[in-house]
C-alpha cells in the first residue's frame, strides 16, 4: 500500500500541473480575446468613418473622372478624355505648374529660414527671449488661413502698409498692387504661405535640435570648429527626419493650397495664381464639369504621392 501511494503521488502532481497550465493558457487566451474585442470595438467606428468619408469619396472621384457629368443629368462615358484635357488645356496644366512654383515659397523658404532661426534660438534656448521668440514666430501657424489671406490682402494693396513703407523710404517706383500684377501676384501669394508655415518649420526643427547631444558641440569646439562647421557637420545631419517632415508637410500645403489663394486673388489676375484646388472648385461648382474636376483631383492626388513617397523612402533608407 505504501509503495502504491509513493508511485501515485508524482502522477497526481503531473496531472495537477497540466491542469493548472491548461487553465492558465485558457485564461490568458480569454484575456487576449477580451482585449482584442475591446480594441476592435474601439477601432470599428473610426474605420467605418474613414471608409465612408475618405476611401469611398476617393473611389467615387476616380469613377467620376471617366465621365462627362454636370452633377444632375445622366453621365456619359468619355474614358481618359478628361485626363487628356489636363495636357491639352493650358488653364488646367498652368494651374499645376503654379502649384509647383509655390513649392519654392511654401517649402524651401520656410525650411531654410526655420533652420537659420532655430539654430539662432538654440544658442539662448533657456532665456526668456527665446520663449518670446518661439511664441511670436509660431503665431502665424494658429491664425486661420482665411484671416491670414484677408490681412495680407490689405498689407499688399495699392495703399497698403508695404507700399506705404516703400514710398516712405523713397522707393515709389517699386510700389505696386502686388496681388494685382501679373508678374508679382504668385510670388506675393507665396510670401503669405511662407509666412504662415515658417513658424511650424522653426518649432519642429528647434524640437529636433534639443535631442542632439551637447557633447558633440563641445568636441567640435575643442577641435576648432566654428559655428558654420558645427551647423553643417552636426546640426543639419542630425535633423534629417525633422527636415523631411517639414518638407513633406509644406509640399503638401503648396500642392493642395486653396484658402490663401481664394481669399487673396481668387486665381487672378487672369489665371496667374490659379492652383489645382481652386480650379477643381471652379470646375465642379461653377462650370458644372464634375468629371473634369474629378480628373484634376485624381491627378493632384497622384502628384502629391509622387512627391511625398520618395521623401519618405529617402528618410527610411537613411534610418536603416
């Protein structure tokens, strides 16, 4: 009897251990299922809203782009004619070229000025002056674009502040209606966009500079490096990700610009400041050419992706 008990005890222990292990696995699986169900419950409404208000309109826009449709009467299939018109019609192709020209003002200028300003502020980052400078320079980013467009329209008018200053310093011949001149209207719109986006770029780049190890600058100074060498050898290479983010955001803002252009010039004078976003609005709601407007919208989406995706790829390659 004693011998049988001693041999049965280990068997019972193994059975108890297996039962306990199985119970723990089942409990863990049930816990994971509950968490997954909760996560799915939270994600489904957002996913449905995304599909309803983003994915579905994109596919409908692509579908409409192959039709000649005024939004009311039955649509007529025209195939790729709407896309061919983008190349044939100088007004449509010109709007795309204007958007690419705005990239210089909306992207390159704010990023370059943001780098310079952020590098300057970094030298006295803990002072009150730096806090005031960051706040003041970021203010344009929080101003509604409509308000910015109205304000700058007043400043750039014939009797606006800009021309008054020019006349005050004796440059009467330079003064003009900046937003009403064929040669200066688009650059003037670009200046407004650069003013709006400059604060965002400056703040992003300044935040990126705070993660740079101060020991790198100390080592560079010991080696005799000056401010320019520090910037190009340490600061700029360390800000690759932030620069890519700034360029991506500002390029999208340039290609998809609408608010500032509509308020400041409405595409004029002539079509000198016409951009794709504004042209899509005119085609769809004034000329009732929904198919052509959809084709231009699809082309604009492709252009944005063609510019942004390589930037993201370059950023990932740099990280790897």
